[in-house]
C-alpha cells in the first residue's frame, strides 16, 4: 500500500468527529419502492443528454436494501459519525399532505442501526431531491415551498430528533440555485439568473424558519446548514483580477454566508445582480439569520478568475481530479482563515471533502494512492488552520461509496469503497484502509 503524507489523528482534538458522508438519491436506489414519490432528479434523468452516461438513480448502490451491510462497512472504518440524507419524496411522496410510513420506517431502522454500531447520526434534510409534486407549482422559486419544507422538517424532528446528533437543513444551496436554475446543468434544469437568485433566497429563508421552528419544539440536535465554498484568486496580481476574484467570492460564498451570519446580502453582489435580485419580504432577513449551532463547509478546490476574457486556467492533469478540478489543499487553509478573520463564526464542520479518480480493481484490490494523498494533504491544511485559531469540530470524507454523481452519472468515482454496479459488490479501496488506520488512535489495525 502506498502511504500518504504523514498526518496523525492525535494532532487533532480528542473530541474531534471523524466521519464519512453520502446522500439519499446518490446511493439508495429503490426509486419507486414502498410508496416513494418522484423527485426532480428522477425527472431530470429522463431528459435527453441530461446525464453523461444516460443513467439514473433507479438502482444506484441499492443502499435501500443493503443498508445493514453498508453500516457495517462504516463501522469497520472506526469513524465516529455517518452523514446521510433523508429523501423527502420517500417520506412525503408529494412534498405536502400525507406522509409515507414505510419510508419513515426505513430511516427509523437506519438511524437505530447507526446508534447500535456506535455511530453518530448526522442528518441532512435536503440534498437536492425535491418532490416533483412541489416542482409542478414552481418548486423552490415558489414561496409556498418554504412552508412545505418547514412542515417536513418538523415531522422528521418529531420522529427522529431525539436520536440525531446533527440536523442540516440544506446541502449546498448554491448548487440548487445556480446549477439547477441558472445554468440548467442540474435538476430541475431552468436557465434564469433571476429565478436562481429567488431560489437561493427561498432556500435560506426556509433554513431560518426551520431552525427557529425546531428550536421551539425543543430539538436537541445541533442545527445548521452546509455551504460549498472555494477561495477565489485573481489569475494575475493586478487590480482588475483582484476585484473580479472578490466579486466571484461574493457571488459564490458571501451571498449565502452573510445573510446567515449578518442578516443582509452583500451590497456589492446586490449591485452586480442589477435587476436579477430576489424579492425579499419584510422580516425575511431576520428569519434567515437565526443563530447556527454549526456551519458545514464542503471544500473541493479553489476558484481562479481573470478580467481578461481570453485567459484560461491550465492545470497539469497530474494536479487534477477526474472531475477536472484542481487539487489545491492549501485553499482549505486560506478559506478557513479568511472566514475566521472576517466573521464571528459558529463552530465549523467540514461536511464534505474528497476526490474522484479513475480507480481500477486489480486482483480484488483498489490501489488509489492519489486519493490517499489528496485526503492526507487536505487534513494537513485543515490542521494548519485549526492551529491558527479556527474552530473546526469534525471532518467527513465524500464519499463512503462510489455512487450516482449527478449529471456525471456513474462515470466518476468519489468513494473510498468501490462499488461494482452490476453485482453491487463493495470493495474497500486502499484509501478506506488508510482512513481506518488513521481513525484508530492506537494505529494498531492492519
């Protein structure tokens, strides 16, 4: 086994939470089983050319039937926690009205299975699979969906709140808004910046109202939201590129973060959006900035921009993941230190970090030394930021399993566990054994 750059667990706090992450649509399959409703991703997969390999989430990793052995895998890694998401249409098929008891029973078993294995359940309420029944009336662009989400969240809390360690309202609202409603590359496939900005606002509003409602119900779980973040840098150290980088950071990060922490949208981005700003009702911003117990951050890469329209970033293939994303671990330190300097932050959890590579099975093994190096280098960067005063409480690898990677279908593999889709066989990659050894304090397991 190739050994990654040395980093030891004991350089992190004793109570630091180590985990792995997945999402419902990407692994569960069983897309029409036991009363589950249709999601916007089920619909999007049916559109021509929407998914790179013309695949869908109908079977995915068949986690719906393999959840017990999958939890055994998680437990075997020696981690503390498992981050999963609930499929809203599985538990409420139309997104409003009647709940589906069979769907809730699945998550009831799943959560009990985590607790039985000593795993802390970290739950995400919305990892993008909005019920199709709500999309027919505008989905996240319709303010009514905000209240439907609050109702759904309260129902989840009434059933599971006393067993969940953490509840995240939304995973990456930027992705839902921009990729789903501005570029059209993700579900539901809309292409309007005005629509995207309204969706972003409604997502943030539903988050704030949900956090407030759950606290009023006495929810004991830690409550927060997960944002995808990248530091932005100018291609050249000149004023034009520096200004563009700051605007890019504003559009991608501050637009979502500052309403949550400060109760307002950044003025420079508001001005930049011109007539594409969202409709904001009286009291909305006060709702959005309900105090956070934690801020989840998903980090994968930095953003480099230039005011020169002919400039194109060129990164050597050996310094890119299979997604074409630059491998830039020091960007995680830069990001965390900037946030620490600029804001009064709640505790941070790195809720996703990982990489897709073209893994191959060789005599029953997957030797993914590049992924090991990726993970280790990012843990070093995280450790550096923490030693400079940034409070981070946990780290979750994306992902436990190879899975349905959204518009890339099954062509990209992020897992530390290989999935052979025809047979559904799981094979722990070398990175899984590396993480297992890292998470074992005595480093005695082989």
